[in-house]
């Protein structure tokens, strides 16, 4: 018997001990332990638990009918089945109605736990701890030993999704919640099924004051996994997103907000007139998911029998549309949007409509003037009003009208930036109108939890000098004429054009620009327009602003930099907006205008949609879109506007939505000195110590961290060739973790204008060489035989998206080859050759193609005389090699060429990895035995994936 090293023994023991202690603790909470080895035992237990829960006995035939129901659909469809009442016809012809889960009374279910259950799928997987509710696996817990990254457990669950959760009867596709822990850190997340899930979509559980409960045994289990609580999360606080067909679980602050609103309503069943103390507001920072929270609150409140209506009130028509769309995503047709005041009155009087979305203007019209008689029937009905962005809309006569007209209502507000005494400016505070704050989740909480991004704020003042533009950091210039000078605005546009690509990562993201007023927006748009016509940029710039029907002429002539004289025609702003809308129409093939309010509204929605999905490079605004507009693609805000308090935080927060690992921060480029006002706003809406937490470190701090990381890397592998000499997986792992830390830092530094490789203790070429070795290790793991022992590197996230550049593909290499052919200078040729060699070695998307491209360069390039022929010659070469490799694949593996071609097409267009059984079906003649199927199927699948990666992925640019 081989001896086991003490370290390995201890590491195995630590995970095993953690699991044993968790099982013991869950037993004390009321879970009944049952030993279940495999799916056969799981099915036997499911039958007895469903019988117990429903008070019935099922014959074998009847249970098969139940399994037939359970076996249908995707993870999303199964989540719906789980919550619905079911029906089968019994053996004697009677109807039997039963349930899988008691959703209304969630504590009244059967609770069990098991561990180390094995499931045979594409691979045999063994799951750590499974919580069963009425016999169905609804919560899956995966553990890692202390010291290991939590992400390893997350990646392990993703592998289980692919390899075994859907195997057999597919009962593990009923898992609603996953929990991952290494003992000292614990997170939870919902089951996304086949949908791509980012690690960012995993959450810490907290107490009501937002303190994280991370320790699995001393904090998390007793609070989150307690049977009644985890059932409540599944039954009440998972939203089935109908549009995206995925499950969304609420985060802890969303849970506490909804619970506190419900408590406030249920405690005040009899109101005896309007009382502000029976209201409340939720302070959740901008970008933290207030729409989902308000939806869940509306949905739960609408199911309370005493509540006749829940009315969600917004203060702009566009938000009315946007909220209705968002609510519809969560539950199709669950809300009714009121198109007009008459429509609102009809819906308020219709008992079948329980949730209404409307604007505050329509609501005010409904309770004043000619409409008031039609409202009499509902004046005294028990209703709840939920106000969005309650820091803006409820000040003035409208709020007074609502609370004086309705006699039996409660008001609840949501805001990310409440009006407090310090920023009230003589107006009423949020608490004076809505009562006490029921739950608070401020920007520092959200940044700590990685629910929003930090801001990278640059203060730049640009002036036109004789020689060039110079940038003066944090310049304190207050003269109005300097701010409005055309030369200054032109310098700012030049600055934006110079750095826009860097800020938005070559167009992977987009930007907004907010300016002082509508006239400034016009002047800036004219500058972008003129420079675009002069081929100084090819950015898609859109603008939108409000106008009035009988406004005065403008005080200047757009496009003129000096005094244009008294004869110049001074247009109205609306005429100019129509011109700019026509530019938009030309760009996108639309036909918008300002001819009536509906046409303008349609333009607004189209601008919002295209900005939201990164079809516009810069959205230029004065006031619109600075609140209530969410786009994960906006990562940069250019600011030439005096912002303060809630206006500043709201505007900055357009950039802070999380997206993926490439979006590391919100870039704020200020062309006015807003440093003191930024600090002031952060202090007000979090605390005075929060500035360093919210604003990213200066560039020099990142340089210091990076160079310290280089030192650590060189201690592990002093030279690039030393990576090849690493003797064990543990040594490989230490290199991977050290270099991955450098990749992350380099990604963040790349956003800074002052970034320069000369500041770093490793040059760009050496960094590229280490990148190549890093990728070699990643490939080495992928090439392992499926039957081999699992690698400790298997669940490490190499974060290749931080290295991959979408613009670097085969087309890009061809452009370099064309360039190489036209250069006669030896130094130029050498430089291009080195760039090609470097890209083939380090670029993720090109590594599988390296050998073929090298051959083309060596064998074909010398015979091509005209650079214009390179692309077509390469296409011929590539087609021939693709056919050869395809023939080799089908011959060596004895596959049907026709079936294989069809499978590859499906793989490419459906983006769905083929199953092992589908691969086995490709084999001509006798199929392999059950013992051979796994090894042979996995080998063929790997070859097919390599073929696609080499010849198809990243070929077209």
C-alpha cells in the first residue's frame, strides 16, 4: 500500500471533517439523514417521501406516471413544474391531484439530507451534501478545503451541469439553489441550467445590517439552511425570469427590504386614515437591483387578500415603459401598464387587475379635475403605492394630492440617493414624506459584495495652447467664459477621440457624455459631427434633449466658432434635434422625428435600446438618461457638467453595473473640478471613510502592486524556460496563481491614460512569453486522458477572457502578412515577423492554428508575388487543409462523413456541445461495448472540438 504524505492526508481530512460537521449540524436543524448511494436509491426515497407528503400510496405504474411528469423540460420548465399542482389518473381510473412542494406553507414539507451520492452521466460524479425536500434534491452544497479558492467549487458545479445533473431521470435538474464553501467563506446562487453563469452571480448571505455570514458552521448554516428559511427562499424569493428562462434568487438586502415592507403592511391591516409613520422607504444604492426588489414586493403584496391594488409609480413616461418591460421579464403579463389617464382609471376600477405601473402625472390627473367622479369607487379601497426613485418625483403638490385624496393607502419608496438634511436645499426630506428607512444598502456595501463596480475618476482640464493640447490635472478654473469657450470644447472632443478606444476597450463597451445644458449638448454634437465628416473619427454619436413648442431662438449659431454676424439664421433647438435625429435615422435605417409626442417617444426608446446594447459609441445628453438608465455595456462617462450630491452619484452610477471580468471599474473622466463634490457625495451616501473604497487606487499604486507580483513570479520561475522545469502540479499551480494575479492587474492598469510598460519590472515581450507558458499549462490540462486522475488544476479559472482580444484573429494575421510583403526595409520586416511569431504564441484564439499558419508562411508565402493575392491563396490553402483533416478524422475513427458534417454544423450554430451518445452514433458499423463507449466517445468528441477550434473559430474577422 502506497504511503500518503502527511500534507495530502491532512488536506483530505479537512474537507471530509468539514462535511461531517455540516451533516451533524444540519441534523440538529431538523433534517433527517438518509444514506443514498445512487439514483436507484434516490428514486425509491422520492416515492416514499411524495407519498408521505401528500398522504397517498402510489403503485409502481402510478409512480412511473409521476416520473414521466418529472422527466419533462429544461431546468427552467422543471422549476415551474415543481411549483404547480399536478394530476395523474390512478390505476382504478380516479383522478389524483398532488404536489411536489407546498409553496404557500413552505415550512410544511419533508426535509432530508444525504451525502456522497453518485450519479453516472458523461462522467461519474459524486456530490458532497444534498438537501432533499419531499424527496427531490433542491439544494446542492459543494465543499472545498480551507485555503482553496471558492471558485473551484463553483467551476465544479458547472462541470456537473454538463456531465451528470441531467443524467438518468434528471432529478438533479430540480436543484433550485447551490451553496459553495471552503468553511470560512460561503456563497449561494440559483440554478441557471444551461445558461452561462458568471462567478459574479454568486452571493454572500448577510444579516439585516449587511454583515456577511461567511463561516459555514458558525454563521451560514443556522441562518440560511434552516429548513423553514431555505424553503422560503425557494418558494418565495426565487423569481422565474420568463424572458431569459432562468431562475433568479434575491440577494440578502433585497430579501430584507421585501420582508420589511410586508411586515409594515401586515402590521397595519386597519389604517384609520393616512399616516406617514405607517409608510417607509428603501435606500438601496443605484445599480443594486431595485427593480427586481420592487417587483418581488409588488408581487407578494398583491397576493395579500386585504390589498386590492398595488400601484407602482414612476416619474417619467420612459420609466413607465422600462419598468413594465422589466416586470414582464420576471413574469409575463403580471402587470398592467396604463397608457393614458383614462386607461389608468379603468384599471384602478377593474378588480381583476392587481398590479399597475403608471406615471405620477397620470395618477395626479386621475385624482384631480374632470376625472375625479370616476375615482369615487376606489377612493377608500385598501391599496399600496410603491414609488420608484423617490428622491425625485414626490415633492410638491402631487404628493399632497395623492395622500389627501386616498384614505386607505400606504406609500413605500425606493431610492439609491435619498434626500437627507444635507442635500435637501430647502425641500422636504425623503423621510418626512415616506417615513422611516426600512432597509439600507449603501454604495460601500455593494462594492464590497461586488454587486456594483468602483469608479476610476480622472480630473482633466484641457486648454488650447499654441503648440499642443496640455492636460492640467485637477485644475481649478471657475470662469464661466473659459468653460463655454469653443476652443475648450474642441480640445475636450479631441481628448475624447484620443482616448475613447482605450477607455472602452476597443469598443467592447460604450460611453455617455453629460454636459451642462442643451445648448452645450448642441455645440458638442456639432463638433463630433464636423470631425466625423472630416474623417477624424468613425464613432456613432447620438444625442437627445427636450424641447418646448414655442421656444425662443438660440443665442448662437451652431457650428460657428466666432461671432457669426447679425445676418446668420439662428435656428430653434427642435429644428436642430430633428437634424440630429435624421443622422440617427441614416445610421440605423429608422424614420424617427419630433413631429408629435409619440414619434419623439419612439425615438427616445430606440436611443435607449441601442445605447443599452452597445450599438451607440457615445450617448450625449444634458439631463436625460442620467437616472434610471441601465446598461451593462456603459463603462465610461465623460463629464462637463456641474454635478452635486444625488445628481453626481446617479450620473456616475451609469457606469458601475457589473458585466464580466473585463469590466473592472466605471471610468469617469471629468473636465471640471468635481473632486470636492465627489468626496462630499460619497461621504453623504456612505460615510467619510468610504472614499478610498469607492474610487479605485491611483495608477502608481497599481504599478507598485504589479511589480511586487513580478517579484513573486520570478521567485517561482526566474526565467521563462524554468516553467518547463516545474516538476509537479503543485508547482504548476503556484505559477498559474502568481501569473494570473499579474494578468488581472495589467487589465486594470490598461484603463489608465498614463499606462506605460516602462514603469513595470517586466517588459511587454517577457510578459507575452510567460503568457505563452501559462496557456501551455491550460492546454496540458485539456489534453489529459478522461480516465486519468482529476488534476488539481482542473477547477482553476485561467480567466482566458482577460488575455483574449476579439480583434486578433486569422484575418488580422493576414493583414500583417500583406504588410510584410510590401515592406522592403529589413528592420520593418523583422518587426512584423516578430509580431506575427509573438501573436501565434500568445493569442488564445490563434494557438490551435499556429502550425498551419507557420506552414503557410514557410511554404506558400515565398511563391506569392502580389500582396493582393495573399488572402485568396490563404483561403485556398485553408480549405485544402480543412478537407484533409476532416477526411483523416472520419477515416481514423471510422465515422460517417455525412453524419459528422451535420453534427459539426449543429455544434457551430446551436453552440451546444454534442452528447457522448450523439458522437457514438457517428460510428459506421458495429458500435463499441458499454465499457468502451466512454473512452472512445470522449476521444472522438475531443478531436471534433479541436477540428472546429482550428479551422472555424476565429478564422473570419
